[in-house]
C-alpha cells in the first residue's frame, strides 16, 4: 500500500503558505498566481489552518463582504485534518471524504512538510489498480 511519503517523493514538497494576518484578497491573489485551490495558514512554522477558494466563495462573496478588509484568520478552517508521511492513501481518502475537504496538509514532527489533494489521492489509487490489473493479466496468461 502506498504511503503519503511516496506521493510527496513524486509530486514534491512545495507548500504555498500565508499568514493568518494577511487579507483575504492577498490569499485569493496568491492562489490565482500559483494556480492552486487552497493555502496552508502558518504562524511562523505552526499550522493555524487552511483556506480554500470554497471558503472564499461561501464566507466572503456570498455575504457581500470586502476581500481587502478581512484577515485570512476570519475565514480559515482551524484545526484542519492532517496527514503524515506515514499515512496510507486509503487513510487519506477516508479523511477527505468524511471531512468533505479537498486538501490535506502533511505534518511530520510538528512541521508542515507537504500538501496533498484529492486529485493526488485518486491518481495514486488509479495507478495502484492499473498495476494490479496488469499483474493479474500476467498471472492469467502465464
């Protein structure tokens, strides 16, 4: 069974972060610049939360609030579900499904060491299934 460690070895460990004091407008600009859907909120090296495009749409746009007046801390999800490098893909899939989230920060020894998305998880599951199908095909054909 694949671990988060294997995903990060392939995709990399770059994590785009923002301070909880930054404005929501800064967060949205950063997500657009990086073509990503979520940011990890760090205070120094300490994980404070996550903010996503969904949070922005539901907590700012739909309420008619001004993005440049609101700090990220006002709309971030505090205490987000996290994975570790030793978490399995199945464990992570359960977390994103049950939590209805699309991104999991990876935390090892109290530090954020990566981030994985539901897309990363689905890709890994498909690759594992494809490998299993190929092995079964080879077994059957002798």
